[in-house]
């Protein structure tokens, strides 16, 4: 059975129609609207993607198990929006709503870099950091749907101020934003290119940034002991520059590193489509 999945990002919404294996049959992209128009836009995307009985939606921020968006960093005026109920009423189909990183985790687990693994983590290093976990063969959501917010794990008490209002959150040191901050505003792709060309300053930026990425990954590995950690997010995922340096620091920072089995670090395979594909697969599985 075909399924519709929609990933709502900070600037754009990606809708996909997939077959039951998660292969994309067609897709549509729209700018992310103001929160007041979100349901309208989701409904338009559903109509454009044609007939499928289920709709999955991946949303940023805190999403309850009943599909209520309680807070979203990039959609500031959100207060308790019942996305699942309102979209179901509009389009008359089965609608399932999930956190976007949880959706991406599910896609990488079902058909991507963590296929066939019972214990895995996905970490997406975008503008912020999103994450999700598979433990004992089960997708984890936590008691209230909030599991995986490790971007706001504090790694530096009294450190850099975060958009969430706290200080020293991991995503101030290990996200795409952080990479640009360390590089003095130079874009991530340029940092990678210049470092590969031997630019000493940019090699240092890669080293500092990758060490901070590894700090969070080692903390995560110490908590859940996954077999694989899948690392997603534009530049880091697609560049050959970062992963070896992250791997070097990860191996050093892991607890009791010399006398244990290490989790594998893998680049994500589904890229920016992971959230939409995961939403489609989750919507169809409910
Ligand atoms: Zn924070």
C-alpha cells in the first residue's frame, strides 16, 4: 500500500508518496508557512500527492503521542496545535504525527544505515540537533513523546547561550550552526573544502568541531550502548573530512575505550528525505 509522508522543516515542507518499502514515487516541496496556515499547507500537499490511505507527518519540537505540537523552536507562535486531529478532519484519512527526528530515525532503521540492527541511535546535525533511538528493536518515544532531545544535553555548564534559553547545550557546539560559529561565519561546505586543501585554520576548526560532536556521541553511547550510531545532517554526512576526525575523538572519549566493543559510526543514507520517508512508513504502520 502506498503512503504519504510529510516532513515540516524550519524553511520548507517536503511531502513524499512512497510504496510500502519506502521507495519515493513522487514528491512535492512547499515553503513552511506561518503556524496559522500549517494545516492548510499540509492538506494541500496531501491532495497533490494523490490517493494513499495513510498520512504521516514529522514535525519539529515537542510532539505528544496524540499528535499535539506543544512547542517548536522554528515555529515560534505554536501553542498546543492538534495537528493530527485537525489534519484528519480536513483530509478524512488516517493521520499519524511524530517528531521529525524520530521519523528520520525510523527511516534509517527500516531502510537506511541502521537496517537490521536492534540497538541504534540516529543523530542529525542540522541547524540544531535532532536524535532518536531504537532499543531492543523498538522505536523509543519516552513517556511523553519527548525522548531524543539530546541537542539540549548540557556539555558546558554556563557555556554559549542556546535558543532554548539554557546555556551550554550540545547543539551550540556540534550543529551546523556551531560549525559556522567556530569558522567565523564560513559555510560548512567551504570549511570542508578548505580543510581538505590544507588550510591550517580550517583544519583546526574541523578538529574543534569534530571533538565536540564526539563528546555528545560518547555520552550517548555511554547511556544506551547502541550497535550503530547513524550521523545525518548536510555537510557532515556528505563530507569525507569530518567523519574520520569524529571517529578518532569518539574512540578516545568513550568510557573504558581500550577494553570494550565500540559502537560503529555510520553516515546516514537517506539524506534530507529521511524524515518524510520515516513519517510515511510510520503512518502506514499504525
Ligand atoms: Zn538548548
